[in-house]
C-alpha cells in the first residue's frame, strides 16, 4: 500500500517507523485484539515523535482514513479514553 506520507521529509529509519505504525493499525483493524495495546501505544508515540507537527499529523491521519477507513484516534487505547 502507498501510505500518505511525504517520504522526502523523513529519514529511511523514520519512514520504516511511520509505515510500520500505519501497517500495525491495519493489522489491528483487520484482527481486533491481536495487537497488544502497549504495542499500539509505543508505535503511536514513535509516530508522534517523528511527525512532531500537528498539521502534518492531521494531514496523514485524514488521508489514511480516506484510504483505509481507519481512524488513527479511534485505534489508540489512550486516545479512545480521552476522546470518549
């Protein structure tokens, strides 16, 4: 899948982390409960640290949702608690 990331903005290692996070969300969406909440949390924290720009994060989240139907904020356990 071609994820909605501007690959020119990030290092190879950062891209691997970003793509890994989005892929993890897809796996959890397809098979709920298979990914430990702690793993989702850790991947989300890395995602946030790499993006480090709220506008860019929202842009990626919106494009990812449009592509996959998956809302990042609904997949992350702590985000669910704070938005519910």
